C-alpha cells in the first residue's frame, strides 16, 4: 500500500488538508501575536504573558472540547469554536494596543481552538481499512510538520504584504475555512462516539492511557528544550538562517521518519513494546545533542532526532485509539495534545534557566532527562497498555466479586 493509494481513498485527502489548513492559526499565533503587539509598542514582558495565556487557554480548552465532540458530534463543536476563535484573533488585530482586549482575545482564541487534531484521529478508523490505519496515522503525524513550517511562512507573507494585524486576520479566515472543509465532510457529519459511562474521569479512567500520556509528556519536555536550545546554539555559532534553519531540519527529519515508518506493512513488535523502543531511540538522539557539535554535524543530529519523533507519535496514536474507553476517543486524543503542550511549556521554561546558570550542555540534558523519565514510565506501565475492551473484561470479575 502506497501513500498515493491511501490519499485516493474516499474523503482522506479532503479531511487531511482541511485539518492542516484549520490548524494553521495555532502555529501562526506564536509569531503573529508577538509581532502585532510589538508593533503596537508592547513590552516583551507583556508579549510573553499574552503568548502564555494563549497556550494555557488552548491546553485547558482542548480536553473540554474533545468531551463535547464525543457527546454532541463534530460539526456542532467545530463550527462554533472556529467562529469564536476567529473573533479572538480579530480582537487582537483590531486593538493590539489595549492590554485588556489582547488578553481577552488570546484567551478566547486559545480556549476555542477547534479540536481538529483529535477529530481527525477519531475519524481515521472509519475512513480507512484496518490494515491501512497505522499508515494513516503515520501520514497524519508526518504531515503536521507542514503546519509548523507553513504557519510562520504565512505570517511572514502577511507582514511583507501588509502588517502583523493582516496576518491575524488571515489566521482567523484560514481557521474557519479549514473547519468548514472538515465539518461538512460526510464522515464528520455522521460520526458518533459510542455510548459512554457517566464516569467524570472520561478517558483518564484507563490506567494504560494515563501511563501513555504521562510518558509522552516527557517527549514534550524534550521538544520544548530543543526549541530554546537551538536559539542559543544558532547565536553562539552565528549560524546562517539562525534557529529556524535547525528547526526546519528537525521537521524534515520528522517528515521522513513518519513516512518511512508508515511504509512498513507488518510489524512483528507489538505497539506497547514498539513505543518503548522508539522512545529509547529518540532519547539516544537527544543524548547526542549534548555534544553540541560543529554546525554540519549538528544539522545531521537535528534530522536524526526528527526521524524518531513522528514514528513515536504514530504508534502512540494507535495506542490511544485502543486504550480510550468507549465514547471517549476524541477527548483522549485531546488530552494527548494538552499534555504534550504542557511538556513543551515545561521544557522551554526549565531550559532557559539552565542555560543561564549551567550552560548549553546541561541545558541539552534537560531534553534527555524528560525522555528518559517518559521511557521509564512506559516501561513500568507495559502491563497496563492493553486495549480498553480487554482491560474492562479483566476488571469485570473483580467488580462483581
């Protein structure tokens, strides 16, 4: 099975492209909001607060919106949130000089970020054959690198043609356009989550899912560490193109790794063990970053770390779908996004302090530590990484007794 065959499947290309376009505003916000605020005379301190509010609001809103999708369906959540998020971006574009308006706008845009990632991953089992599911997840994880590259490029174009405010307006419109493409697609319109229990924990009642999400938070820490570390490295080595060059190489590695992983038709290693092995490979790659070699070797290491990231995410997507209790799959994928984001924020915060106090080598080790802890969590919890149906069947006799 080739990726061309997969993309020719009914609705696959439409849903994938719609999701990528609809997610551009989130990638654009981290660049467009600071540029708009700085143009309006805001201090760097306030810029940091505004970006932080957006990230926190997104992290909180994700699981809540995922739960709503599981209960009400995809269009009834995606369409209103796209409009609300667009209003949030518009508020910032109209009044970048007002602190109150900016904070309200970024909070609104963040909290109402349409849960396109979780929705697409909930749809994959319905639109591709079981034998193609892992390839679909691989294509999903690899293609998301296009969002992180494309978002800043759209902002750069908007600023070059008009202004940072224009880039925010463009983000608002792209978000609505992407959501319309996804929400009006037949699979999204007819999708319904299975009936769920009244347990308030939702997907977090699955011990295996808690183990998996906790472990993946360590990968988020590593990504956050890398984002800051490359800025220091690029400045220290006066690297042409600066940090974006290194991050682009990392994204290229992830794209290659994801596509290569999905091209494998049959895996002899079960997903839980595969997750552990890939996490160890990712940890080894980040360990080599501690050497902080000359730019040509550093470029190779950036590609190497990316090669393992997308396969890790791919097999995790498979496990999340298996581990999530009935009726909670969208919320489960939303928790994955939230905890990865929290890990990124933690890694970014910690590595900045370590860079100033202990130097770049110790800063690079923060990412290794995050991944090592994550791998240990997944190793210790291997016994719990069983499908939700199997776990509930094993617990039923105990509850009856």
